[in-house]
């Protein structure tokens, strides 16, 4: 159970780093000294992740029940991680070129709920990550309790990353727009995981 929670936490923490409406709004709220609003916003985002992850696990089980998927699961797992790496790389350059000057002036729990609910990449992201984790055999998510622990780990990881942004933005006057290569960390990690899966595919046959 601890392993399930830890793996979900780590993937959620790393996956929440790329700039987006959620983490950038939280960072700005903290920088403006609206700490309570930033915390409420973060809590709302973490809560929304919980049902999204459960939906993703269900879809992952459905995908892994297909004979075609099972036959090519290692290639698919590698492809998913590399695609996530590409998406994060694109997000980095898009954010760098556009910036985020137009952010919501008022935010709190309800605002966090709305923005998180309409996050279009949440469920596809967790479908891909969950399928990869299951294929690697790192954990088994096959009961209601393990699904609950997995979703709880994801929510905790999301909140932890956003809490980190609050701390950095408030105490260290840190701006998410200006930390350059730090935003490429998730992309690098996903590339490594994808290459590792490809290595297993060709090395083990």
C-alpha cells in the first residue's frame, strides 16, 4: 500500500510541475500574499484529481483487457511516456514564448474547482501513467482499496506540488515564469521512462 501511495505521489508531483492555469494561478496568488486563497485553490485542485484518477484506472483496465493492447503493451507504454515528454517540452516552449500575464484576479476554492474540472489533459494523462505503471509491474491496482490509495496518493502529490509553489512564491519571491530549465524536469523524466520501457522491449524481446 505504501508503494502504491508513494509511486502515485511522485508521478503526481512531477506531472504537476509544467506551467498551466492551475499552478500558475496558485503561484500568482501566493506572490500577491493571498495565501488562504492559494491554499483553498490548491485543495480544490487536489480534490478534483481524485475522481479523475479513478476514472483513469477504469479506462486503463479496459485498455489492458484488449488482446491487441496486451500484445503491444511495452511499445505502447514507451510511446505514452515519450509523448508525455513531448507534450511537456511543447508546454515549456509555449509558456516561454507567450508568458502568463492574463491570470484570474480573484481565485479560491470554487475557482480552483472550476479550472481543475475543465482541465482537458487530466484523465488522458492518468490513463497513460497508470497503464505504464501497471505494465512495469511496479504495483498492482486491482481492488477498490488499492484504487483508493492510488487516487489518494495522486491528490496528495498534486497538493504537495502546489504547496511547494506557494512557499517558493511567497517566501522566496519565486516566479514560475522565470525558472527556465526547471520546467523541463518532467519532460526529461518522461523521456527517461519511455527509453527505459523501449530498452526492456528490445532487450527482453
